[in-house]
C-alpha cells in the first residue's frame, strides 16, 4: 500500500484538511484553551468549525499523534522519578500517578482511586510492562506505598526516598494542572485517562528545557520538533 493510501485512510470521512485538524489538536494540547476558544481562533482565520467537531478531532487524533510521538522518542533514561497527585473527577477524589525519567520525559501515567500499596504495585507493573526493562535508580517521596511496590516488583533496583529529590516529577504535573483548570475538571476516569495519556506526550514535545538553552539553540530545537510534528500528523506526505 502506498503512503498516499495510508494518509487518506487515516483522515477518511473528515471534511476538513489534515492541516486544520492537526492545528486544532496542537492548540488544544499545547495551550490551556477551551474548545470554544479554539473555535473562535479558527473563526478569526475564516474557518467555520464548531467546538464539538474540534472535540471529535482531539478524541480521534490525539491518541494517534501521541503514539507516533512515543515511537520517535529516544530511549528513556535509567533513572525514574515517580509521584502522585490528587485530581477531582466528577466530584470524586482520584489519584494521578506519573513516572518520568531523569530528562523529564514522561514514561507513563495512571489514574486510580487509591494510593495504597496495591495501587502503587499496579502502577509499577504497568510501567515495567510498557518500558520492558527495570530502571537503575527509582526516586520517590516517602509515601509508604512505594516501599510495598518496590519490594514486590523491583526489589533489586536502588530506591531513593526523599521529597527533595523528586522535583522533576512534581514539576511534570504542572501542565496537567493547567489543563485541568481550563477544562474545569474531568467528568469520568476514562475520559481523563485518555486525554492525559495523549496530553502527557504531545504537550512536553513542544516544551524543550528553555532555561538550559541559548535563544538560538531553543529556536533550532523548536524547528526540529515542529518538523517531527509534521511527520507525525503526516502533513509532509501530502506534498
């Protein structure tokens, strides 16, 4: 099957060109904008599209783009930082578990109802299954649940527990918090898991560590990342 056939099958049934679709998905995942705000931005450009249509695009193509970005992500580091924060979903408190490597790359997220040893063990096993290997070092805060999960799943891995060593993972929660506020919370666990799984891959792609780079290096890095985004959304195949 040729590339053109593959592209047409992905966007088949959608009236708007993929340049418009991918741009709306990018806006929604990169900036704390509501669907109605994106509808307004597109209207300013002369593109009449409803916020419900944009919602459909984000639901359909967000996970697809995220999977493509994941395949292009360099091999994760061997030092994993884990942390959990509470999120209100439908008025009920849940816990968002997150793992990042020493470079700040998100390894995985998982929403659960508890943060006990059983929940921590489940997250560890899900993480190990997706990564296919164990880390050299595991960094967490002093929550006792992490000790339980460490003993049951990766007891041979060095485990460092110190709240001051885990800022990298705690900082990774901030963009998700911004989106949560912009969306005025999540309605269901399933929708929150699906969105945050895509968001945690797409949003960091456009957030290079600017404080560690010169202005020239930052512009070059952003240009490279936009080229990758064009490949992920298959705009380059349309030329």
